[in-house]
């Protein structure tokens, strides 16, 4: 791999001491450490996976790190996103991550982008870096990163986590490598795979997967060992077992020629008149719903479609708990119709995804309602 840095960039006496344990490894040595100093890595996401990636790449001596993330630090992040702490609550994740990186390695150059990666900016941003680490948490961004890396011929170090299981591999390392579309040719339907905010995730799991991503990145930069290109490493935290799956390029896959609308590709940008035979539920903010509860409580009905254990964390006293599974199994349709008689229905879940699914199902039985955007994650305290 050809690095974009300055090949004449020598190690300083301080760096020779700081990275001495690397330099003592024959596989790395002074030349390998210089390659790390000359390298540039873009990390897409500064959350659960991004935290260990950024921490260990900075500690390893990567010379320039880019961070792109549009979110701010939330209380619920701190269980696993270890690059942030309570002092950075409600502040940009990129600022928190940058400060921590510079605490670890003041010589690291850190570029930050407080924005979402999009088809409009991906090529411009990614072409400035040698390697991309995919620490994102949604399918549109994963396909976008993949396609941009293919077009720009950049290695893509991929990781994903859910509940107790994680996956990691390397895409697009060379012209014989598979890419993300060889693993998942078509995106799953929206809502089929719950997000970490809905399904939960063991706090240490992103650390394990992210550290493997960082390890693969260091190996690629220093050109040592055998990468995970062509191999999908799957880890189960409950059984403490790894398994390896072979991954090969699909010779018949459509060649990637340009970036597309990835929200539409993943079914998230459907026009209203195309969705579910014309049905598209309205949205209401949590702030407006709370105001309705305070001023017109007798005119509304709220259904919480989460699981009972989720309500132990936080709940709305006036809401009726009817888990999504009971609605999908038609168990509660009659009771819901009685519940909402002469009232306007609002449906809430944790983040807003399950409530949409519930409303689509209810619409099949002539029940109309409004989705609570952002769910309990956004409920005013």
C-alpha cells in the first residue's frame, strides 16, 4: 500500500522511546513505525466501535486520523463509547474524541468532520486517507463507505456489533478482495434488524471488535501478518468463541461505477405515495406529545410497543404497554380498537423504528395512528 505521507518523516528521539515496544518487534521495527507515522486513517463513527479504533491507532502512532460523526455525546453512550466521558455530555463526539486522542498522542494530526457521510461528500473526504475504518451503525452508511472505497481503491476495515455478537473483516484490500456487497448483496428491509438502541449491546463487545479493527489497520499499514481479507471473523461473547467464514468476490456482481442514493437503496427514502400501498404514518415530536398529555389527556391514547423489561428503565405512566409481537400476532387488535375509541392514537417505542412497524400492521386493520418520532430515547425528562 502506498502511503500519502512524507517518506522522509523520521522518528524523533521522543518517538523512539514512546514506540519502543513496537520498534523492538522485528516485524515492525523502525521502518514499520515510520510507516505508521506517515499513514492516515479515516474513522467513520466515533461511537462504540470508533472509540477503541481511535484510541489504539493514536497510541500506535498513526500520524493523521480523521473522524467523521454528526452526533453529540449522550448519557446512554457512556456504557460502551469509552473515548467519551461525562464532561463531554451534549457536546460533539468529534470534539471529545479529538481531545482524548491528543491526550494520548499530542503529535497526532486530527481532522474532524461534524457531519454525516453522504454521497455528496464521501469521495472528497475519503480520498485524503490511506485506509477507512467503518465504525458506522446503519446499512446506508456501510454501503456508501464500501462503494466509495471501491471507487477510490481504499482498504475498508469493517466491523459490526449487535447484542452479544460481532463481526469483523477487511474489504477491498486489493483487486482480488471481496467487498461489503459480497457479504450482503441486498440490504435487509427497514426494521428487520434492530439497532443497538433497540436490541441492546454488551458494553465490552464494541471494544473487542474495534480493537480487532485497529489491529487489522496497523497490520495493513506496516505490511505484516495475514489480513482478514477474504475471511469474516465472527465473535460470540456469550460462548466466548470465534468462528471464521470464507468470503469470496462474486464474479457476477454489478460493477460499482458511481455513488447512489443509499437511503433509497436501503428502503429509507421511499416516497409517501409508494409506501405500504399509499399509507405513511404521521410523526409527532416527544415534546408535543408531552404537551398534549398535560393539556388534553382525555383526547389521546398512547401505546408503548416495547418489551416489559424496557419499561423498567423509563416509561410513560399514561401509556398502555402492548409489545410489537402481540400486534403482529393479531392478539390485541380488538382491545386496541376499544382502547382508542373516540381518541387519537399515538404509538411509541424506544427509538421510533418498532412504532412505525406497529402502525403499518395496525393500518391493515383500519387503525390509524401517529408515530412518536425518536421514541423514549427523546422523551423529555
